[in-house]
C-alpha cells in the first residue's frame, strides 16, 4: 500500500506542537465549519435503547431521502440505485472491487486524490495516469490522450468533480466528452462527486448522472463528510442505475454487515438542511479561496490557478522539492510561534518526480488563519531560498 502524502508529515507536526509551535493545518480536508443545526440537535438528543445493525444497503428511509435529494437537483434515481457506505472511501472500495479484476486498469487524470491509488492496489489493479497541467488550470486532457491509454484491460475512467487536489470544476462539455469515450469502449465512468455543492463564481456543477446515454456506465461516489461537514459520521453512498453493479456492491455491503447506524440517523437530519445553510457555507469557502489565491499569487515566484470548486488548490512554489520544503517548514521555521502544514503534491502524482515544486493547500481554516498562513509561507520561502 502506498503511504498517504496527506498524513505522512504528521510526526513532524507533532514534534512542532511539542515545541509549542501552533501548526495551521492546510494539509487535510477537515473543515472547521459546523454541520447543520438539525444534525447537532439530533446528536444531543439520541433516544434509542439498542444500537442495532441496519440493512446492509442502509436504512431504507435514508436511502429514500438521498434519492429525493438527487431528484431535487435534477437527477432521476430511485433509492434502489443507492447503497449507503462507510464514507465515500468505502463506496470507492466497493466500486473498484466490483469492477476490477487483478491486472485490470483504470485511467485517472493526475494529480489525483492519493487514496485512489491505494484503493486500486487493494483490487490488485493498476492506475493508468493521464497528466493534467497546472498551466491550463488542470483541464481535462483530450480524447486522443485518453484513447492512447485504452486497451482490453481498461475497465473505467475515474475523475473527481470538483477535483481534489486541484479544485478544478469539469464542465458539462468535458463530462460529455468522457461520456462519448466510455460509450465507445463500453467501460465505466466513475465520478467522485463528494464536493458537488462547493462550486464558485456562479458556475454550476454537472453531474454524470444527468447523462442519459450512459445510464449503465455511470457510477457516482458520494459522501456527507464534506457536504455537511460531517467527516466523522462516516457516511457516504454509491449511486448507479447499473443494476448488476449495485447487486455486486451489495455483496460487499453484506459482507461488512451494515454502515454506521448513528451516522445514518444524523445523515437523515442533514438532509433537512436548507438553502440558507449551503449559501452561507459556500460563500465562506469562496471568500477563503479568493483570499488564499490572491495572497499566494502576490508572493514572488508562486503560481496558483484560481480553482472553481471543492476547497483545495495546487500552488507551484519557487523550490526544489516540496517534500523537503513541507518537512523543513514544520521542523525549522515559525513566525510568531506558528507554522503551516501542507501536502507535498508529488504524492498526488504516480511518478515521484512530477509535481515536485507543487503543494496542495486546503482552505478549511478561517480567513484570519488563511491570511496568517500566507504570511508564513512568504517568509518561509525567503528563508528557505536564502
Ligand atoms: C475526493 C475524495 N473522495 C473521497 C473521499 C472520502 O471521504 P469520506 O470517506 O470521508 O467520505 C475524500 C476525502 O477527503 C475525498 O477528498
């Protein structure tokens, strides 16, 4: 199993904290935002006498609630197209194990969410990366580039929309481009839409489940971790109109018995969150992004595209190796007893030497902390390069 680029610097952060340095965590997608009030009220007032397993596919009422949520955003699915999972992570594990045999291949634009590599390894299959580039904001590579990689072992294309780690929002045209490819080669199109709501600049998200031509090919990975700031509830789902896929995933779901009961009960309440809740949260993330991207781009030698979604960005820094820099900043640099933890971006690429100057930054801290972080990065770069 590959190690996580997001967590591998944890011991250095722990050492910094032991030395009374405050570490601003820009390395991990752990939002500081409160979940909807309905969820907090439910958690305070759980009134149950036994804590039972639920149906392996999830509480039926909850699945019906999720189907209604999809219907409300223009996606026609029934609750029978949904299996509730222990986070989007388990949805990915079920999905990849269901469609991949050993040695099969899956094409993923890189940089990509590093755990895709681990989950594919778990299926004894291989990731075939296709490079997307920082100089065009990480847009989708051309059909020709995808076709170069497709062979008999190719079972799927996997994208994350909006993207972690780049923040890139794939357009409707790009989803249609992928739909054409998967239809032509009869492979799956897996879209990880766990950041679906987090879209800025008045743009809209186009879900792959809206593509009527590929009902049997399209699979969505979903989660409440980011949508309602409920990472610890450990609830996600896999959604597809492909009955055979859902039946196969259900076997995995039955083998692990049940998704978390408490998390599902809280998830039912989360579905009651109103538009106002989302407007506030999305507005907050958009302001944080604006601040972060503009402050980063003011630093000499730094380039950061302005991403339209999720809550991450990739920045290129004037350094030799972001692994060294991210370690050094934790070990040897602080400003007013504060330092930052970032994720070296090379871990989001399959080849060690790609993305060496890049870091991924998650804007999951309040604006004061984000501003402070950019000041730390600015001064640290000066010292590092002197
Ligand atoms: C792109 C992406 N997919 C899936 C997940 C899995 O999240 P969870 O298992 O909490 O739903 C994450 C978590 O950070 C993510 O960033």
